[in-house]
C-alpha cells in the first residue's frame, strides 16, 4: 500500500492528483464513464501516481469534500493482465479501478 502519498486538488478543474515523488517514465490515459484517469508509470513499470479528472463525479462527492482531503493512500495488485487499484481518501471516500495492464509490455516500450 502506498501510504501518505502526495495529494493535490484543483477545484476549478475538478482534478485530483495522488502520487509519490518519483521519476515518471510515461503516462497512460484511461477514458472511463465516471471521468478520465491518467496513470503515471515509473521506470520499474509500476504505477506511481494518478490524476483523476471530474474527481467529484468519480468519487460521487461534492467538491468541498475533496478540497478538505489532506491524507490519502492507494494500493495496487498486479496480475499478468490487469492491475487493481484501491483508492482511500479521508472521510471514507473510496473507489476501486481494475484496468488492463501488463508490466512486461509496459517495460518493453
């Protein structure tokens, strides 16, 4: 579990960023029904952070709740063909993502 990750929220654009301060090799853009998500991938092929667009819609909360968030964490479970991401914010705001993901293919780029 990635604990005490860096968190920032842009209330004008409704974008939430969660991540660690590590060098990023590239980003992956995911278009989801509840909002776009950009995943930051490190040089080791692991997900290091994410930007969540339309974050209030993504988490089904009002923007004021996201403005107050000071602590967050996320956990990742990798399988050969997907990654499962569990996001936990303060105030019991949670969400899960399951995305197609293959670390070996990511590192091959």
